[in-house]
C-alpha cells in the first residue's frame, strides 16, 4: 500500500480516536493539527496554515526554534533570522504568529 494511502487511513482513524490529531476545515481546506501543541489557539493556527501554507509556517517555526530569545523588533528591523533573509510577507506572518499566540514572542512588548 502506498504511504499516502496508508496515512489517509491512519491519521483520521488512529489520530482521531486518540484525540492526538484534529481536522479543522478552514478557507476550504482541511488542516490536520495536534491539540497537544495547539490547545489554546488551534483555530488561529489552522487559519494561518490554510492561508500561508504549511511549508511557510514550518520554515518560520524552524528558524525561530534555532534563534530563540531575540526580540521580534530586531528580527523585523534586520529582516532575517540567524542570517536567513526573510521576505516582507514572512515578517508579516511571523508577527501574526506571535500576536495571535501561535508562537510565544521573545519580547513582552516592542512599544516602549
């Protein structure tokens, strides 16, 4: 059996029964996510994934993971994370992830 066919059966059955995975229908797309990681903001995160794509979100989360503790305004000013350049739409997405609580921003506020 192909891996994609197998995953189509395993994800809804095993993940759904164990409540490890939930499917949200957002912007006409099915987004599968784990309530373990996104218990508070699952709807917001699902909307961002449907709008921006899982690959874009994954890229930003990987970059943030390796560069924690830097205030958001520094990333915004330099338009890069740890030497990796960011496009304007990625900066907007990162700010949205932080402001909506999908990721915790490293600074409490950048309005002084």
